[in-house]
C-alpha cells in the first residue's frame, strides 16, 4: 500500500499529463459549445431579418442560398442588392420569387473545412507519389551500383 502512495517521476508525469489532457478537452468542448450557440443565434437573427423582408406571409425554400450572377449585380436586381446572395422561395399561394439571403457562418465554416480536407488529401497523395518515385529511383541506382560492382569496375 505504501508503494502505491510513493511519488515517482513517472507517476507525477503521468498524473500531470492526465490533468493536462482533461483540461485541454474541457477547454475544447467549452469553446465548441459557445461557438455553436453563437452560430445558432446568428442563424436566427439572419432568418428573422429575411422573414421581415419577404414578399409573402409564409413560404417554403425551393433552393439553397446561392451567389447572384454578375449580370444580376450589374443590373441592380432588388434581391441581390442586400447581400449579393439570393434564394428561390415559393409563397403559400404558389407564386415563386427570389429573396435575399445571407450565407450563414456554419455554411462558411463547413466550406472551409471541406477545402482543408481537399488540400490535405492532395498533399498526402503528392507526398506518396514523390516518395514512391524516390524509392523507384533509389532502387535503380542500387541496381546500377551492384551491376558495376559485379562487373569489377
């Protein structure tokens, strides 16, 4: 029992590492939680602004929020002037129209992480190709050296 209570360097380092891991995990989870609640609040603010400017009382979204074309921005189309993004909606009476919308921070974040994943994948594939090519060239060089040694040069 007394041996278990003895503090050795290994046990102290393990304990400090365990506490650091718990602290780091707690900070990450707290930060993520705060960030997701902030995103939800921003989403609601955007939706309430859009609802106020809609041409009809109730509507359903027909398409996702998309960037307005350069032509629409040049001709100063009403639904593109606010943010540069538009969304097709269908009113409860069946009439379809466009409404301005805003790309939410959550969509931007998912696009960012998708981009990062693609860059990482391309980088890993490039590294693998270079590594395999280097191995092939090293093998050719070794074969050439062995051939020269066996020929007695």
